C-alpha cells in the first residue's frame, strides 16, 4: 500500500469542544496543555449548569463546596469530578449530580460512576417521567388492539407493582 492509500488516524482523546472553546479555556488557563484546557472548559461547563442562580441555595453541597468553604480552606473544589460531569450531555448533569448527592458517593466513587455512565458501561440515570411515558405508551398500544376497561388496566398495573417489588427485594 502506498502513502496515498494510508489513512492517518488522529491520536489522543476525541474532544467535543470547539476550537474557540479551547482557545478561551487556554486564555484563562495559560501555560496549560491542550488536555488541561479541555478539563478547565469541562469544569466550567459543569459549574455553569450546577451552580444555583440563587446564591443562598446549595443543591449539590455533598460534593460542591460553598465559596466560603473554599476561601477559608475548609473544602477543596473537586476538579476531577467537575471535569467528568462537564463531559456529560447537559440534560444528564443535574440528575447525575443529584444522584451522587443522594448516594453520598466519595469523589473517587463519583468520578468512576460518571465515567461508566459516559462511556456506556453503566445504566442511564432514572427518570420517572420517562418510565411513566413508556408505561403509558405500552398501555395505549395494547388498548388499540384489545378491548380494555380502566378497572382491568388498574388491576394489571397492581400486579406489575407486586412483581416489581418482588424483583427489587430479590436483587438486594
């Protein structure tokens, strides 16, 4: 095979950042490597999404320290975790951050969890509205081809509830 037929493959981690985002990150983080600029940009993205608009609120205080805690040296900003959260799609950031807080994961555990979600080695976060929509669509689809009454549907849902409870107990 000659040189014209070979395909050059770009090495390194693929980026979802634009060149202008990287340049802006490098301007605020001078002397940093390309990877360092990417991490800074992802941290900034996560902070923009997660920081409350109301300065009194602290919805992710389990892992995200207040300005006062940082200034007085009581807590450090978890840069690695913020970089990982910032790599997630925007609609995943808040539910994942909430789950990290609810499960009270350490920073190390949280970074591992977020990486697994992002790479695809784990399940997506639970979204009640999505599950309700899927169940409603299944009932609607079934009702289009079968004669059904509300009492029958409610009875079936009650049976499903019992089955799910048994499955959850068995998995614990």
